[in-house]
C-alpha cells in the first residue's frame, strides 16, 4: 500500500458545491422537507429534471456516453450540500447504477444505458436482502437461466425511490456466483413493490419481490466482473453516505446554533453557557474531521492503490457516522423538551443520521475491516 495524505479540492468541485448549495437551499427548505414527507415521492419530478439539466446525473459518466467525464469527487461535492438541506433524490442510486454499468457492463450495455441515465432516467439499487448482511455477495436471491432469459426468485429490501425508478440494478446468485442484471420497471408485475416504514421519513423505501420475473439475457452484466463490481458499489455507496452525513452535520449544527442564539434563560442566551458551548465545539471539530476523511477518500478513490482507497472510505464512513450521531443527539438535547417532539427540526437530522449509519455498514463494521487492512 502506498502511503498518501493527499486531499484535493478542485475548482470544479468548488463551483459544483456552490451551485448545489444554492439549489438545495432553494428547493429544500425545512418546510418543503416536511411537506414532502407526506407526498408520494421523495422528490418532485420537475426538480429531478432540473438536476438532470444541470448535468449532475452524468458527472461521472464519460463524454462518449453523454456525460461530463469528471469523477466521484465532483459527485461528492453535490451530495454533501444536498445532505445539508435534507434533499432526498435518486441521484446517488442513479450514479451508482451508471458506475456499475461502466465498470462491469459490455459495450452494448454501456451504449444503451449510460446516455439514458445521464439524461434523467431514474435507477434504483436492489442489492440488500432480508438477512441484512452488509456483504453484498451473500445472496439468497437467484436467477435460473433458460435459452434466452433469466427467471428470478427471492426478494430485496431497502430499495429506495423504487416507485419512480425506470430500471433496477439487481444482484442475484447465478450458478452459485454473484451476478448483476438490469430489470426494467415495465417488467415488474403488479404488487412487486411494497412500501416499507423506515426511520428516515424523507426516504421512500420499498421491498421488491422478484419471484417469477423474467429478464432478457442481454440485461445480464458479464458475470466474471460481478464480485469486483459489487465491492466497488459497496465502497462507492459508503463514500456517498459519508458525504451526505457530513452535509447533515453542517445542517444540524446550524439548526442548533440558531436555537442557542435565540432561546433565553435567566436573562442570557443559552448559547453563552459552557455546558452547551463546549459540546458545540466538539460537534464542529467532529464535522471537520469527517470532511477531511471524506475528501481524502474522494481524492484517492479511483487511484492506483485500491487498498488505500478502501481504508480511506471506511475511515470516512465510520468517522462521519459517529460525528453525525453526536451532533444530532446534542441538537435534540439542547432543544430541551421541545427537542423530543415531532415539531423540532433536529429530529429530522437524527433520523437521517440513523438511516445513513446503517446503510452499507455502521462504524463498528468498518472498524472491524480496518483492523485487518491496517495490520496486513
């Protein structure tokens, strides 16, 4: 493993972050977030089309397939301010599906799907199963091959934004080995999707019943690269969740500071008391530590040293999960009794922190893997 402490933040990233912050703040103020909780979808169709028009969906897709040909660092610079403003969307899932096709698809699949995904086609990931194992190669869903089709069986859970997805990236076991395939939404029978109740109410999570669904063999990504592709998907998802949590920390710190500088007790703003000031400093330091890990991971992710990239991503996910949990917990505590009510905005961030932490591994999970990676 090559040692590196490099953290890069390019002009392109800075520009994208500024645009994404302005966009997210205007489209997703907290009252709009609360209204969207009651809506059918996590994001309005016109907002999604605006994101597509901005070119965000094709950032990590090569220019030959209709994208911008940039990298994951630029996607991270968009996901972070979206997390700060609690803007939920299929951006990360669509980017991950495109990355899987780019890494593991054949030429025909790349030419067919990548321009569509860059142009606004919504993709959903169906990678998690009921057993909850964060090892994506532990598969109970299966595919049985016939002459020109694959027949699927089993089910997936935590398929976010499935109701608006036009294509699903699904992992299955084929002849005992991991495989990835693309299932078009039009091929799903009625009742295949069932809405799940999850801790983060801004999410739209579904279970997907695959029993009896037939998929053309042309939609099967080459099997020989599926295991490596699943590992890459896992780590990329961790990178995006770390970005979302770093943004969420900034958002919840702002919510808390606004309250501390408004609420008066014994003729003083409560933010003047050391018992509240010191934890706020700890929350800010935790956020900056997490952001340092995040942008280091984004810098080295597509570099030549795969072990260094994995270490950086796992560190970023673990640090962001712990720091976001602390900041959002303090936010609820400092709001007093009001903090434990549904009307307090701090609980929106605490719910987001819990969701992000449990997706693709919590801090303990990643530290367990880090122990082996760092001691090799």
